[in-house]
């Protein structure tokens, strides 16, 4: 059993993570960041839930870049082949569920 107080979690570097669980090849990690990630495409599906803060999620759809502002409690689902990059607006804590070993 684990209880994680996500608002208390910080990391020594941007996108530092706390591994919460690994279940049948799927990982659940809590990330802290105050810096953008990098454009990427996961090798599987990804669930990205903002637990604290605000994140601008940039993604490409039909060759056009779009941006969705995600607030605390919002969830972004990246399907297979969805190119995306997260840009936090200040510090943010994010729960990411994805295939083990994904980018």
C-alpha cells in the first residue's frame, strides 16, 4: 500500500519522477517539472493527468500544431502516433501512465 502526497513531491531536475507502479508492462509515474519536455511520439498510448499547476500541451494534428491548456484535474490522452510536447506554466506535477520504457 502507498499513499503519495503529490503536491509535496519535487524533483532535483525538470521531469524528475517518482515511480509509483509497474503493472503488466504499464508504468505509472509522478513527474515534477517547471520546464518544457521535448517533441516526441510514444511507442504506445499515454495518459497525462495534471495533478497540480497548468500545462500547455502542444500537439500535431493533420500536420498543424495545436495547443490545449490543461489545468489541475485535466487529462490528455495521446493515442499511438500522436506527436506532442508539454510546456508547464510554472511548476507542475503530472501523473503519466504509459508503456514501460516509453520516451
